[in-house]
């Protein structure tokens, strides 16, 4: 009885001092917390141009060397690690790790890429863990998992919103375990359900598709929203709207090379 009382007392004391883990990751205070208003560059193809004076770079996990991440850090930029978490890409060095059963329909417009069956979380988790391990080893500050809206596309599998939420939350958990911030990418319909578990958002063409207001919960929570648009016909109008929303907007070419136009 005496031992039980002592243990109970110790647990209470640790909880009052923050010693018992709650729902937050143990690395929550240490990891990067991107705030609204940061400038950014997004380059996923070609030799990385490190000359832009911006707060944040988004670059590919595999193609980018640790020395480039170090150079960007030395220049004062944070660096986001791009991986595809919802599709199989035949050109990746770990392509053989994906069993045939998890490969679905091709992604429209992206040869050699297929949707993944995200219901098979325990099959895909170790692959994504290894990818995030590579991001951590190279010194990245955050991860950008792409194609995390398979349930809203013709994936070849009967995916539901519930499947997507479970998979995306798994990704957030794994990123946070490694001290990495994580972006919610293009999963517009689930922003309200995931904003608390993701550290910022990256979205393509939310102005073109009139979806930008859906990402306001991130800004309201003090979290950055990084936007890329590909249409240069309405630059001034969209820059004005982005400033009003507190979003970080840039204009890019579809190949996502070094070319960039800011507001």
C-alpha cells in the first residue's frame, strides 16, 4: 500500500511539472514552428539555386545533399524535405520496397507514378519512416509529404476520408517523433480536422480553385500557409488577397525548377 501511494504521488508531481507526456510530441518545443508571413522558395527539379534571400526553401529529399541543406542553414533559411507519401514513383531508389498490392491507378499527367493503398498503413509506415529518417539525417527542419489526398482522387482503391485521416495522422506522428515539422499538402477538405496535428500548410493553386479561405484555420492558429500559383495573369490581385489572408504566395512554373516570382 505504501509503495502504491508513493508511486501515485510521484506521478502527480511529475504531471504538475510537465514530466508526464500528454498529447503533444516530446519534441514539440524543439521543432520548427513556421509562422505566417515567411518568404519561401520551392524547387523540386534541377540544381538547387541557393541564391534567393528567403526564409524557407522546399527541396527534394533524395536529390538534395546534406551539404546543400547546410549551406541554406548558413544563409539563414529553414529547409523543407519533399517526399511523396501517397504515391509510388518508379524512379526512386526505394521503389522496390513497395509491394505490387499497394500500387493503384496512375496519377494523371505524371508518368511512372501510381496512387498508393493508404489503408495498408503498416505496410507503408516503415517505408515512410525510412524516408523521414533520411530527411532527419540530412538536417532538414520539416517534411512535405505529397499526394495525401488519394481518397479524393481515382486511386484504384475504395479509399475514404477516414482512411486518409488515419494515414495523414500517422505521417504527422512519425515526423514529430523525429523532431520534424510537417506540412499538410493540398488536402483541402480535411484542413479543419488536421490543423491541430500539422505545423503548417503547402497548397497549390488555391486561388485558381477558389479554395484559399479553407486554409485560414492554419493562420488563425499561428501557422504558416505557403501557396504556389502557376497562372501569371492575376499576379497583383492574388498577391493582394494573399497578404490579406496572411499567406506566403509565390508564382512558379509547373516543372518547379529554380524560377520564382514573389509578390
